[in-house]
């Protein structure tokens, strides 16, 4: 039995991401009462449903869940209007949260003022694939110190937000500073020329000497890999191909100094609890917002935005910058 069969949902934005939400909602049993998209051609896909082009026509319509899945450049205005004027209490939206920190802080205030529940669909903190890594580190009394991200050209806003959000979850610390070099290849965004979301490489320093090294440059093209390192463990993650494993220092070498590395590490393949499937991952976020224990991830999303905007500001200044630098608030990037 589908546990959400008596629930109604509305989808704003019906491109590739919106269709993913449609599949996730239908799989959970939701009734899709309305879909809104500027492109009338999408009506051919959903001709049996209520289809509108202007989201403002839905501001007075009630539902159990609102899914705002538009481009980031349009998302702020739409989300702000629904926070202020809609009776809907639960909202799920995409990452990055907005195009600027000013927009992000405004949304945070509106959420609190209007007592809305909101979740940004970053979902990896809800997956057992990553919880097991935290459990292993805790059990072995290991402290995660370093994360390395090697990714193809995917945009600091698009996939960068995924990696920055995951680092915040794994480190359990706030970012302190960032140094970044924005890629200058000027690769045309696949979603259109008006969107600007370049790649880049750099370093994010977190509290307690934790650091994230990332390379999302536009001159590589293999699936992304994540490497998580503590004193005696190294986790290697090829998420898209469902390959999670770790290597560790054999216990008999634990007394050796850290600069001693002439040994064969022990390898172990980790169980994959959730195979890579963005539709199923999105279902996790939808289920989460209906739990009694639900806590919004808006604060984490804002910290993620600080890192993304910090990357652009650092590259412009050509130096390491503090995350709290107030001048970052004036930067706006038209993410896709």
C-alpha cells in the first residue's frame, strides 16, 4: 500500500528535474493536482492533469506538498511568493537554494515568519550509504580530517552544492575560509547561454583543521570520485557506479609514525544500501518532510551557499577569503 495515497502535491517546473519529481511522487502514491511550466509542450506529457503556465494562479490552491523545481534564477521569486501567500505548509525545492546570499537570507526569514516546513533536496544525509561511514569512523574512534572531490565539469552551483553540502554533513563543522580558481574555459551551460555556472578548483577550510579539496574543472570528464580520509582510514566512493570501499592501516602498524607508509593497506568493500537512482533519492527527501521528527536543512543550505559564493569571490579577489566576508552578499551568480 502506498502510504501517501491520500496526499496531494503540486509541481512548479516540469523540465527534466520536474519529471523526476513526478515519478517520485507517483511512486509514493501522491495525487498530482496541478503542474505549472512555462513550456506548453510539456502539457502533452501530462494532458490528463491540471496544467497552468503562470504559477501565480496556484497561490490560493492548497495541497499537502509543493515542489518548486524551476531554474535557480526563477526560484527565489516563486518560492518567496508561496512562502508569503500560499496556504501550503510543506515545500521541497532544489539546490542551490538561490543565486545570492541576500536571496538565501530573505528566504530564511520568510520561512520562519510564515511557519513553513521546507527541505532542500540534497538527500545524501538521508542515505544509509553515508551514515555507515559515519558509524564506522565513530566505532573506530577516527576523526574525519580531509575530503577530496574529483569531478568533471559540472558547475560549482550544480554539483558543487552537492559536494559542499555533503562535506558539511560529514565534517559536522562550519566552513571558515575558501580559496578557489574559477575555470575560464567559458563552457556553454547545457541549460542555456543565460546561465553561468562555471567549474573550478580549490580548498575549503573548516573548523578544527578539517579541509575539503575540490576539482570541478572543465577539462576532465570521468564520473566523480570522493575520497574521505581520517588518521588510519581512507574511504573511496564512486557513487554513480555504486562502488563504496575503504582501505585502512593494519593494526600492527598503528604505533608507527604517520610518515611511515611502507605497508599494504587492508581493503574492504562496503555494502551499498541505496543504488544510485535520483528518483529514489528524491523520495527520501519527500518522506523526510512528513516525519514528526523533521528538521529543515535550510541552515545547511545557506552554509553551502556561502561556500559557493565564496568560491566566486575568492577567484575574483585572487586570494583566500573568510566565509564571513560581508562583501560576498553582493555577489549574484545566475546558476541553472
